[in-house]
């Protein structure tokens, strides 16, 4: 009986030791899963924080940069507009040099400068106004009789002539050459005009100048009159 009782005590002690060991293993097993979520949670939080911070930073800076860039471009464009406005003022400032009108000019015909069977007369416009104005191109010219009827065809414009703007201050002149073949040499039909009507470029009103140059060709193969463009001076 004593031996049996001793065996039972040993068995109970072994059982208690086993139970204790199992309890320890269970406790260790429960601790491991508990620590793992904490570790994942701790790692995810900073990542989420960095992501949110980065997003906020990008969102704040990108719109700011985008807004400042167009604002700067817009300012430059406005400055350009001011420059354009300055160009318009310059144009307005040159209004005093606009085209000479018929009423601002006097007309005259200079002396003949014959040569090689040609008759050459300078037609002169003089600025009688109190402002500076300009003439450019060919004048209009027509011989007329006492009744004002035109004699002969319109003059032909000299080929190869390049128009240039001539600026006339008060009292200054510009001239164009009127040339035709000597009728005695060409054999063209002639007439003696009473006057020469001349019209400044781009004007409709003409000026009448008494003609003192004798007979002029009015018909026939060699009756053509030729004109040159206006140049500065009086042609003499």
C-alpha cells in the first residue's frame, strides 16, 4: 500500500508538471499572435502618415506653382499691349506728315530742257501750307484748250520708275518730268494747249497752269507723253 501511494504521488506530480508545461506553451502561443498585429499596425501608421503628408505637400505646392506661372505670363502680355499702344501714338504723332492735298499746293511748269529730239518740262508742286506734308508717285496731267477740253491722250507712266515718299516742309517743292517727242521731228499731229491741268497724287482736284511751251503732239504714232515719278526739288 505504501508503494502504491508513493507511485500515485509521483504520477500526480508528473501530471501537474505536464499541465504546467502545457499552460506555458499556450501562453507563449497567445503572446506571439498578439505582438504580430501590433508590429504591422506600427509600421502602417508611419507609411500612411508619410503618404498623407506627401499628398498634402504636393497638393499645396502644385496649384501654387501653376497659379503663379499664368499670372506672370498675363502680366507680360499686358506689358506687350502697352507697347502696342505706344506704337499707335507714334502713328498719330506723324499725322503732320500726311499726304499733301491740292488746296495746300501750288503748281508750275519749268522751262524746257530739250535733248535728242525730246522736249522735257518739269512739273513742280510747292507746299504753300503751314504744315509738313508728303507726295508720292505720279501726278495726273492733261493738256486742255480754252474750253477745258482735253487735247490728246493721257500721258504714259515711265516704266522702271520707283515711287518714293517726298516730304515737303512749308515752301519746299517736288517735281515730275513731262517728256514728249518734238512734233517737227516725229511728224505727229499737234495742237497748242491753253493750259496744263495737273493733279497731285491720290487727289481728285486739279490745278491749272497756263501753258507756254508751244505746240504739243496730240495724235499719231509718236504723240505719246511720258511722266516720271515725283522727286524732291524743282528739276533744275
